[in-house]
């Protein structure tokens, strides 16, 4: 557990977090195929 937390901390520390706003094609497609 400690090793996993340390690895995640190192990755997040050096990462660039990107946030995308808008509709997700994959989510829309998944929901439309589930209804059929």
C-alpha cells in the first residue's frame, strides 16, 4: 500500500492534468448501444 501511494504521488507530481469539457463520443456511443 505504501509503495503504491509513493508511486502514484511521484507520477502525479510530474504529470500535467488535462481537463476536457464537452460531450464524450465514447459515453454517448456506449449509452446508445445499451438502449438498443
